[in-house]
C-alpha cells in the first residue's frame, strides 16, 4: 500500500507466494486495528477503508478474535518477560500462534 515504506518491496514480493503456499493467513482483530490506524495516519481514510475491504473480501485471511482467556495469557507473557518490549498486540499474537500451532509469522516487527 505504502510504496515509501521501508519494507514495501519485500512485502509486495512475498505476499503472492504466501497466498500460494498457505491455505490460510491468520491475523487477529488487534493486528487489524493496529494496521488500520497506521494506514489511516500515513495514507488517509480511503486507503484504510480499502485495507479493511480487501481483508474482508479475501477467503484466505482468517481473522481470530481475542477474548478474555487469550488476553489473560497474553498479560502473563507481558509480566513474565519484563526484559522485552512486547506490545499488548504482540503478546496476544503469541498466544494465538501457540494455540493454533503456528510456527511462522509474516512480520517486520522485532519480536517475530
């Protein structure tokens, strides 16, 4: 979306092979919320809405919703690893990955 982003080229090249090689790409409502606000701030309202529409239209994107149980486990991770700068979304993502036995993440963030 943002051609000026430092990771745009790598992401744009990787995304088609991810869709080809994986039945589903899993994300969470927290990751979507964070991504939406970044796109809104960087590219504007229309681009942020297009992002949401494309996610919704893709049959391969599986959105997992956080819940109290997932967040409690995520909060435990945050308290246990006080030497790390994980975000709340990172911790919730770790829990979702663990529960769904997901071993790989497509991310340019440090914890992944």
